[in-house]
């Protein structure tokens, strides 16, 4: 059974394709996608030997050796693009995910990217949008400890110079009745409010206006829910 976060990633993967899971760790996502029949074949890759061992164990235990390859790779550097319809990168920082995507040229060939940043989602959105990727859809998952966003990107070749604050901080999260989206907006609003209050107390108000504008993005989203 996958948790909410990885279940949402699985939901965003194209039906009947070949998926590559970067930073697969235990390969739970790959095992789920293959066992459920959602993906026809898969590559589970990781940079580290421990996770690769766990991934191989999961694939073998679930009798998926004929459908899944386990490959050691830094990002997608050792991965051949043949047949890959979907790339999932989940559970890493937004800056690292952005770096992996932007150095992999073949992702521009209509590959569905399912990205789940643990930190700095705003940097991931901004850098990919500026480099010709478009957010196709975005939704949040939450548990009692945290809220996460899962973003689907595709390369469209339109390099935007200016990314609005709303696009940068909320992306395409739009359903303000969805409790997971609400939890995500509340989490980010509370982070911004903490920063704003800290600045007020220390009299270091140089960037306060910028943080107030970011807070307003989340306040507006939460209004009328
Ligand atoms: C926190 S785990 C996330 C596992 C799984 N994707 C998830 O979301 O639950 C991060 C994994 O990414 C791997 N990783 C970190 N940097 C990487 C890179 N540059 N290329 C491939 N894998 C990487 C780590 O070895 C680790 O197994």
C-alpha cells in the first residue's frame, strides 16, 4: 500500500506506458504501477547502492523482473530514453529535481514529468517554466505531519521571462475545496506569516513586502473555500 503522497504520484502517471522512477529507493512506486497494470514496464533508478539493493529486492519479491530494470544513475544520466513515456522524481529537493530535469534534453520529447519536491517547490516551478516547461496539472497530498505538492510538467518550448507570484507559489493548484490543497496552502501561509512576524520583531523589514505578497497568494486561495 502506497501512502497518500506516492499514491498521488501514481495517479498522475500515464496509463499503459513505460515509467522511469528516479531516486526510487525501495521501488514501492514502481512495484505498485506494474502490479496494478497501470504501467507496462519500468525503470527503477537511484544514485546509491543501498536503495538499489532495496529496489531489486522489491522487484524480485513481487515477481516483476520481466517488467522492471534496476539501474544505477545520477539523475537520468545513465538512462536510455527509448520507450519512456513518464518520469517520476519524488522525495527530493526542488533544486535537485530542477537540475536533473534541465540537464536531460530528451525529456523535451513529450515525456510526462511527475515531480514531487520535498522542499523549494517555488524554485522548481519557476526554473522549469522559464525553461519552456508548462504545468499540466497539480494537486496536493497531506498526512498528519506534512503537505506535499505533485506537479505534472510537459515541455512546450515557451520560455517565459516573467513567472507570476501565483504561478511560482501555487502553480496549478486550483481546487480550494480539496482538503489536501487547503492543508498545503495553510502550511505555506503559516511559514510566510512566521517570517513576516520575525522580520517585524527584529526590525529587519527589507524583504517584508515580498513576503506579504506571497502570503496574500495563499490567503486569496483560502478565501471562499
Ligand atoms: C527520500 S528518498 C525518496 C524515495 C522515493 N522516491 C519517495 O519519494 O518515497 C530519495 C532517494 O533519491 C536518491 N537520490 C538522491 N540524489 C539522487 C540523484 N542525483 N540521482 C538519483 N537518485 C538520487 C537517494 O539515494 C534516495 O534513495
